[in-house]
C-alpha cells in the first residue's frame, strides 16, 4: 500500500474549501483540513471567529455554501432524504454547550431514546446499554433521576453518554464546559480525557487550554473564519507562529 493510500484510509474527516456565509457576511472562508481516525483536535480562537459554526457544519447542523465535507468518504452535505441524513448524523456524536436533554424523560430514557428510535434497538437492550454508559460517565446511580434533579456537570455527562449510545466513530464537542460552574468543569473534562485515551476521534471547541495542552494531538487556531495555524500543543503554546495566535495566547496569560 502506498503512503498516500494509507493516509487516505486513516482519514476520518476531510474538509475541502468549505465556505459559509450568513447573508453577505462570510463566517467560514476556504477551510481545508483533515482529521485522522483516533485523532483529538482542539479548535480555539477568539470569540466570533467561526469555531462553533465550523464544528456544526461537520454534522450538518449548519449548511455550507460551497466546498465539501466528507466522513470516511461520504459527502455529509450531499442531497439526501431525511432518513439518510439522520443515519449519517447518528455516526457523528454531538455534545452541545447547553446539554439539550429532554426534561420530561429520565436520565436512562434520554440515553436510550435515539438507539430505539433511529436504530430500532429493542427497548430492553437499549436500556441495558444506557445503564452501562451511565456507569462509564460515573452516573450509574442517576439512571432514574430527571435532568432537573442533576447539576450542570452531571447533565453534561448524561449528554455525553447519550451521544455515545449511537456508537459514533466521531465525537464533536461545542464548548461543552462553558455553561458550567467552575467546580463542575473538571468532571466533564475527565470523561472527555477518558474517551481520548480510548482512541475516540474527537473535535472540541473549547476555551480549556489545559485540556488542549494535555489531550489534543493537534490544535487548529481559527480567526475571522480561517484556520490560520495548525500545530501540536507543544508548538502552539511554546512557539505560536501567527501574530494573531501570539496575541490570543498573550491575552489568555493576562
């Protein structure tokens, strides 16, 4: 097998000349990037730079104007029926900033609902799997509780378990700790670190630079809708090349 064929086989996500605008306002400009299987990429940059829009295009929560995004060769933004779109999205776990749990369902029901409805898993099997996932995120004792009875950190861990219930090969995190009180941030980051150590392909928009330094394989620094620097955490934090990245890190330190 040639080197290029091997690299192509290992690529999970490919973004090619991705552009996105809201009306006349460009949000993403000619994004070219790849994510390999098992890689952890942290996307960082100043507010309003396009980070969340970028990650939301990867599971088509945001449509793009031009370019392409593929997952293992499948064009995510191709024309497809709703059923096919749901099937494609089920392969890309998404954890939101504000949990998005169903308040009228128990914790276990929140986790088991998508496998039952989207994949046709038998309720008993889905419930058993939900209990295992809740145990994995440290919430086995909260299966019968309702979201309103949980702390923010616990709700976000339920949201991670819910995303994992579909057994996605890729997990996306859009500022998963930004809505949490400081004392709850660590419990969510611990679950994310565990997933990374198990080889999950992950893209994370986050302001948690300690997490980025410790867990990321690569950092994408985005500003004004463009990825202007890609680097390992060691290189990014010790020797950022782009002046905008240098200012960003200087501001964080202050």
